[in-house]
């Protein structure tokens, strides 16, 4: 919200006021205002921004990508910015440039030294692959010790593996992934995803000082998924871990009940007061057959290793809310809830 009545720019995140001077936030504001189509006096109005996540923040689940994509879309509407805004979102968080579009999106590195052509473009909309489902396994909601930005900066400076990956692995893998998405080849899609995730974390270990994002539960989930796919005689599930221990599973809709049953059996939940363990209206879990349990041949884990499971699907990008009751700021520009 912008107003001539506001004394200063302010921002609230998850119920707490934060510094408006965050460099990444200021980068977004500066780029938006460069392209603004407003009267001169309105350009001097102050901003009040309120943002709220419904999933863990700074825990390796791309909360910054979601936040800056949402912020860039909202500011673009407020300042009447037209055209591509992925380059603006990228000023706040690299991954945010992909999040301003729905469906499956590709981020182009570009060749301009200033990064002006490092933008995102949609490959296909979410409707292209409606059977795709996602299970987010929340292992730890705490903030990670090494931020993604610092980890990447150190990796660029110190990791020889990162240089090799960028030059020899990523270009080919991106084209293969693009083709897998276009043809809806799930097994290829999942295999590429898992290999790329594992290689990224190998780069993290090759960085000096090393970045430790995965934990024992993460490795346990990875091991279980490989055992499950092998026991199923095909790749039913793919996993990926960003800069954090929380594993994200991709699978097809028809396999969700059995995979939920798999997680229930090998990573049983531990009831916690006022905590919804499974979110996102997941289907009922399907019990595992004795034959499948024998083929997997793994020990069950103690209850509570996975804190919660979020069931979701590929989305359509930022959505503008029209109902005033859904606004996070009141008519005076202050948070509705603190």
C-alpha cells in the first residue's frame, strides 16, 4: 500500500516489523520505480508492505523466492509496471524470477554482464501436466545456519566442482529436463531431478567452508525413495533438496496414497498439540503390502522425524486477491494481525 499520509517505508514479515533497508528488498524497489508509470508526486509516496508465509521461512523451502515473486507482482500492479518482471524479482532472490510465472519455468542465465537478460520464461503452464503432485516433507523449520546467498557466493569463489557443473553438466541437463517436461516423461524427469539435487549438495560439500544443508533424516528419506523405486521396478517418486534438510517429493497423482503409506510406515508421525501433520487435503494413505515391505527391506524410524507433510501441486504463479477481507493491511496501512 502506498500513501502520501505514510511517514516512512515499512515492512512486516510474519507478524514482525523488519528493516526496510534490506539490500535485496531495496534492489527490488529501485528496479520497480525505474519502470513505474505514475505521476511524479505519487512516486514520493511511502510504502507499507506486509507479507506472511504459510510454510517455514529460511528453512530451504524457497520462502524468499515465493516472497519476492509475490512482492514484485504486487509492486508491479501498484506502480503500473508492464512487461516481464522476472528480472525485478531476481534482484531480491534468484529463484524468485521463476516463481513469478506458473507452471514449469526455465531461468535463462543470459550473457549480459549487467544481468539484464537473465530472466525466466514459462516452458508450459500447470495445466500441461495436471497429474503432477508434490509432497513437502518438513524435517526442520528452523532457519538454516548458512543462507543460500552466502553458500552460493562461497561456492563460486572456492568450488572447482561448481565450475565443472556449470560448464559441463547443467547445460545438457537443462535441455533434457525441458524435453522430459514437454513429453511428460516422469521417469526421466525424476531421475534428472534426483541427480541434480545430489550434485548440488556435492558442490556444497566442495565449498570452503563446506555447507551442510542435509541431515540424517534427509539421507534416510533419500535412501528410502531409492529402495521404494527399486522395489516397484520403476521410478515412481523423485526427490530434491534445496538449501535445507526438508525434502520435496514429486510423483503422479495415482501414486500419492501408496507413497503416503510408505512415509507413514517408515517415518511414523508423533502427535503434537495444535500441529496439523498433513496439510493440503491429501488423499488417505494406502497401507503397504507385506511383499513391498519385504522388498524394501528397511528399518522403521522412531516417530516424529518428519514434523509435517504438505500435499500440493504445480501452481499458477502469483494471484491477485480482490476480497478486502483477505488483505494483510487495514485501511490505515497497518497489519491486520500482529
